[in-house]
């Protein structure tokens, strides 16, 4: 278990065969970043495909040597060390099993390689088998199992060592059945609470990230955009990307003009006092956008800005209503039992409006 | 409902005809010769299994069979591990890949009798680079007179000629292993040997089976190269079954015994291939049998 620190880490993949012309074109997979993740936390690296989250994970585990910067475990520079020396466990997206070995031998493999006493190995393997519900298959050859079970073995090999500095997961539940996914995620959460391992979980699935992690690190195009609790990411997205990426549907982001403490959308005026404090004044903001979660958009007959309904999507537990407001599309989530008004008027819940300048959040003055 | 259309047989007819003309009819001619005796003039006498009994009890046949088995065993024992080793050492990407592949493919492209001629000249003590080189080092090397030298020359020649095939087959299996397996092995702290034993070997097992079968069959049937280099000598030291067979059939014109011998030869190859195949796939079958019981 360790505190993981990244100092000025950056990574650039080598371009092809390195002909001089293509060198410049290769972008950084991870832009220079500094992070410190305290010991024992459950972290999720969240972002769309190709945002650099797996690259960052491989840099932490030591599978990849960063182009620049250093990785520290508990204050010790481990940048030059191999994954084995770093004592890291990592679970990959697709199942990796040693096909000719039995399930139990697969789980024992990382322990045997480190020369643990036989009794310790047996007891660890037995407990991981129970944890994953694989007891009955312990003596089967790994290649004869289903994909689900193979991925369980992969997970198990990550969890079998108790002395690891951190356990890294690279979208480990991608190939797993939805029903089992839920169960395994709960299991991982439980293991985390029990052993307090530092766990880093890479995913592009916000539900997975938000349910698994205490702190979520949102990445976009090789940079970390926001680090926060699930609550913070929901209420105060630091960047319009985070707002749009998190939530289902994502945050409404509509361009606006700010005059004093009033946002003007088309010909509608919306007060920003409740969100940004009573002494907020526009001080020459440019490219401003207004962000509001669909959960906080109210539709009613009586008061608000007139809008036209363009689409209604019933997604089961709630209804998403798309409306046009001054030429911009807005999504609103209707709470259970709420009726869709004939001629809806739109209002925003006070205090839930976020204001962005050049896509970055403007914080309320304390 | 499955519709049975007997016209489909017509589609298979060309293949059947081709196989019949190219394989079955010539084979039946051999069978025909093996149970009859002839003194020319197209006169044949029925002799039953006499030729087979003669061959099976002939010391000459036993000796040739033993030499051939020893040769195949040595070839497999050298070429399979060496081929795997070279394949493991070959680069996985970059310009080195094409260079290695071309170098590996070169010996395979040379006609067999040319390979024989190359080594025949190469090993000569008067003008050959190898033979003369060894002689000038004071070594008593002479493949035309010394049995050990003749065997060594033929085996090194075959290793030079055919190891590439094993290399190419194994390499194709190795490059198909996803990088993530090696990453997982690094995370698990696996040794180089463990990586080979538990990742690479299981993944190349199938191509390795093909390599073993091909190398066994080819080495067991080898004719051209030793014929060109040693002509079966010194004495009968390198007279393998194939050379013996040609001597019997073409040299002595003993068609009956030669036919019986070629059928026995064929059955031995078939039997040994079946043994190799069974041994190398038996663990798969055992695994699926266990699986069957559990479901």
C-alpha cells in the first residue's frame, strides 16, 4: 500500500519507425501532469477512449516508461523500476490466463514466482477462490472456462497478493456480463474496504467510476481535467467537457451573454445571484456559457421562459424531455409522477447554474 | 427439413477422378506388384505375402529402417529446439523482421539436389571450403570414408536446409501472442522460463505440431540430398530406406520386393505420424473430457 505521486509526468509514443518527418506530428498521449493520490484510496480514471488513461495506468505500473517526469511510491522514486520491483498488481481489459494451468495454479502463479511458502500460497488461493465463487472450478484448466470466469481469474491474480503497493484495474469488467458486473464491482468495493489497498480503476463508464471510487480523475485528450468526488463532478464540473461527459444525459451547456449578474440567453434573462453569490459582477467575461444539469431544469405551466418541446424520451425510471429555448436545445429530466405541460415554461433551480468562460468554470466568490 | 440432392455428388466427381488417377490407381499398381512375381514379358505369378515376409525378415531392411529412424530422431532433436530458440530470438518489429524472414526463407528456396551439390562440394577435402578448412586445421575429416563424418555432414546439411521451416512456423505462432500476455507476466513477476513454459509454448503448440510432423515426414523420406552427397556410403552407412528402396526397384529391378517395401515404408510413416499427433494432442483431449464430465 502506498501513496502514489506523479511529478511532471508526460508521455509521447514513438512514431512509427521514427522517420524525421513524422516525429513532430505525434501528439503527447499524456500531457505534463502532477498528481498525488494518498494511500488507501479508491481512485477512478475516467475518460473517453483514447484520452490517455490506460497510458497513465501503465506508467504507474511500470509497463511503460514515461517520456518525462517521475513516479513516486511513498516518496521513493520508482520511475526506473520494473513492475515486479514496484510490487504492483494490474488487471487488464481482456482476460489473460495461463491456459495450461488450472484455475488454482493460475492464482498461485504470482505468489510462486515470489517464492512464498506453500502454506501461505494455499490459504491465499483458497480465499480468493471463495471471494470470486470459483471453488468448484479450482482444478479445471483455465482454457476450458468461459470468458467471464477467465476474467475472474485475471481479477483474482490481481487480488491474490496482500503486500502489493497498489492494485490497478484497466477496464476490467468490459467483457463481463452486466449482471455479474454489478456483483463483481460490489465485491471489489468490499475488498477495498477490507484491505484498504490503494486501487486505481480505469474506465470509460461513468457509473462504474462513480460507484467504485472515492475520488474520480476525469481525463480528456491526455490531460486531467478534474479530480473530485462523484458529488463534486456532478454539481460543479470544472470544465464543460466534464459536465457533458458525466450524467445521463449530460449537462446542458448553452452560450449566453453576461450582463452584471444576469445571463442572457436569446432574449431571456436569468439571474446568477443564487449560484455565484450576491456580489458577483461581470468583469469582462468572454465566450461565456451557462451549464445546468437536466435534473435541475423544471418544466411548468405557470412560470419561466417559454419553450417548445421537440422530443420526449421515456428511459424507464424517468422521462427526458428535449425543449428548444431561444434556438438552443435543452434537456430536462422529469421526476416521477410529473406531467409534461402542454405549453411548457422553463426554469432553472436556483443555485444549480454553473457559469463557464472559455469552457472553464467560474467559481463563486466565497 | 434437409433436402437430399444427389446431384451434389457430381460436384465431387472431378476431385474423385483426380485423386483416383493421381493417387489410388498408382498405389494399386504398387499393391499389384507386391503380391506377384514377374520375369519380364508381362508375365506375372501370384506369390501372396511372400515379398512382405521377405522384406520384414531382411536384415538389409532392418538396418536401413534403423538408420532412417536414427536420422529422423536426430533431426527432430536438433531442429525443433533450435528452431524454437531462433524464433524466440528474432525481432518482433522493425527492419530486422524482414531481414530475418528473408534470410530464413533462403535455404527453403534452394532445390534439394542443389543443396546436396552445395554440401558435396563444400565438404570436399581437396576444394571444399569446409573440408579443406578442417583438413588444414589438422582434423581428419572425410565424409566419403568416415561414417561419423558422413552422418555429421548430412545432419548439418539438413539442419541448415530445414531449421528455417521450424523457425518460420514458430515465429508465426509467437507474433500472434497479444502483448498483454507479456505485460501480465511482468506484473506477475514471471521468470523468462515461466513466460516460455506457460505463455509461449502453449500458444505455439499447434504450429509446433505441424512443424514436428512435417520435419518427421520429410526427414524419414529423405533421398535427394544424401544421395547427392554420400550416395548412401561409405559402405551402407547412410543408406536410408528411400535410397535402399530406389536401389531395390531401379538398381536391381526387383519390382515385387520393392513394392512390398514401399507399402511397409508408407505404413510406418502413417503410424509414426499418428503417434506424434496423438501424443501432442492428448492433453487437449484429456482437458475437454474433464470439461465434459463437469457440465
